[in-house]
């Protein structure tokens, strides 16, 4: 029988009052494996209130004790990452090695947050004026909302949660309704690590839950990752309700290949970055830009590698798993058809795949298009599936112009052995994250993650020191300890002496 997946608040599960549920499926088989509770507005208020009530005590908990919890959480997560990887594969579909890698990258942010005592250090100036000292501190916001996508049910929450908690905030996480089990697993792990009840909470559901977080007066900030239209809605709604917002949106990531590049390396990485996790990554490469006369050779190399990939159940010996839902599959198939109709050359047709899986899973095989034009929907839209498009340009300048004209600016890469070209590319390109012979340039946890243009709404990226500043507010304290000679009345504006 399908399991019921509840909310989590004050250190325990509760099913809520709405009576509404959504199906959770195994993408490799198509079977419904769970029913996740959809929150009502009253449920959301209960979870947010639990976080608000837990916040003052956690804020006042010493950094030493907070870090003891953080270090313990890090050890538990590292010990059990294969366990949660199984949950991710069962609900998202990505292969187990990819799911484990996702958890490992999230673990790096936990390790970064273990340095919070250093990251929260303020400044101090002695004698700024006569017998006047000034110092600054960073203090937590209060209740922070995190709205995470289906494609990284552990890594994306871990971009935000450890930093928010380490800084002294209380968290309400709204995971994707498509794969919510990892969030509930994480809640129990935080509890086992010693985190006080109410500091980490899970609110499941749909737009009702999202809107509650965006408008509730107890929620001080929103961190979001998802599509650009929803990121824009989240940003506009939450800021209108007085919240600070970091809303990371969609992407159309380009990989430029110059004529001097190692084409075998470039082909390997185009396949890895285009088809990993069935293309359901905001940092996936979806457009390869072949410069000069290398396109035919490069396409042949990508084609030969693509045809060798094994598609199937992520718990088997597969290279690529299914898409997350039946709707996602139909959407991607629609783009494949549209690409053909628009005149692009279909080099590898993923509709012909025979997956290694049982039942009616949501599979589309790796798909490769050549001679793609910038007016085609397979180029203009974020497909979020295993569809790789090759565009041909004559020069480096044309490649840069093409990328900078795109409305998205999340990630990009260039493959070359020319250091001058690489430096020029990284300087001129209008994209937030750039790889030089690195196809998916996801930064380390101590750098920030975030795009430009329509890939980010708000001015603060995820994790790194930007994350620490996002989840804290600055306060400056000016202190004078008077001696008897400094008494008396003076209504003039205070001046430094």
C-alpha cells in the first residue's frame, strides 16, 4: 500500500487538516508509492508558528552549542548518505550514483556552515570618538522559508538550511510534492543530531503552502529554486510582503567548443552534462555551440557516445534514469516533435529508447539535434529533459554574442586550450557561473551559487558568504562609558571628538 507522507513541526509528524493529498510515484515503474499531504492555510500557519516559537531560544543558544549540533548533523549525513540516495532515486528517478553525488555536494555546505563562528564575526573599533567604541554584529532574521525543486530534493535544501540554522534562524522547508521523502528524512536527522524541536520544519503541499510562506508576517525571508516564471512570482509576491528574497530561476546553459579544443574531451563532457539526471538540472548543458569547422566531427563524436548510453531504472546498471513524472515525459516528447517540425536535424531520437525497467516508467532516451536555430523552441525554451542541441557559429565573437543575447544567465562553459580566449570569455560573458573546460561549473560551498538576468530574482546568491549575509542582519552598536566630567545638557547634533 502507498504510504502517507505528512508535514513535520515541533519535532513530530502531523497529517494536517486539509484532506488534500498528491500522488508520489516511482518514475522508473510508474507506480504510485505514496500520498503526500497538501497543506491548508491553517496547516501552514501551524508550522510557521511552531518555527516562530522555537526561534528565540535557538537564537540565544551559544554558537558553540549550535556548532555541536551542526558537526553531529554532518557526521550523521555522511554516514547515511546512501540511505537517502535510495529515497531520492525511488521518487526522482536519477541513478543512485547521481543521487549520492547530490547528497555529497550538499554535505559540502554543511561543512561550510560548521565554520559559522568565524563567518559571523563582527568588527570592533576602539576609540572611534572620545571614550566611544563602535562594534558590529550579524544577527539572525527569525523564521526563514525555503521552497525547493524536485530535481535536487537534498542538495538544494542543503544550500540554504545549514547556513540558516547555523546563523540562528528557524526554518520552514517546502519541498517539491513530487519527491518529499528526503525532506522528512532530513527532519529526523536534524532531530537525532540534537536540533531543538521547531527549528527545522517541513510544510508539504502545492500553491497554498507556497503562498502562505510568501505572505505570512512571521516569515522574514524566502529562498527559492525553480522555473523563471515561478521565481518571478515568488520574488514579486514575497517582496511586496516585506521579505528579503533570493529566487533562482531557469536556465539555458551553453557550452562553447573552439576549434583548438580537445574534441574527445568536449564530446565526453557534452554527453555527461547534457544527459546526466535525464537533463533535469538547472546547470545541465542544453546547447552546444560549435565554432568554426569542427561541428561535423564534434556531432559525430557526441552521437557515438550518446548511442552507447544505457537508459533504465536508476537502481540498476543504468547511465540515465527516467523523467520525474508522466507530464514531464509528455512535455519533453512535445519538444522533440517540435524540433523536427522546425527543421533541426534529429541525430539521435530518444523516443526509440528501450529502457531497462519494469512497468510503465517515464522514459525518454538521450536525444541529439544538430543545425538548431535560435528561433526554434528547442533552443528558446528550458526543456528540462535529455535533449541536447548543437548550434553552429563561425567565430568566437558570434558565440559570445549568441550567449549574451539569451535571456538566461545561469551557467556556461568554454572548451579550449587557448588561455587568452578562455580569459576573454570569462570576462565578457554575461553569465553568473562560468566553466573553463568544466561543463557544469557548480561552485564550491565557500563560493556563491547564482545566475544573472532571468536566472535570478534578487541580488543575493545561494551559500558562500552571500548566504551568510542573506540569513543575517547587520547591527551596529555605539558605546560610551561616561566619567563624571561628561555630564550636562547639549541638544546639538552629536559630533565626533
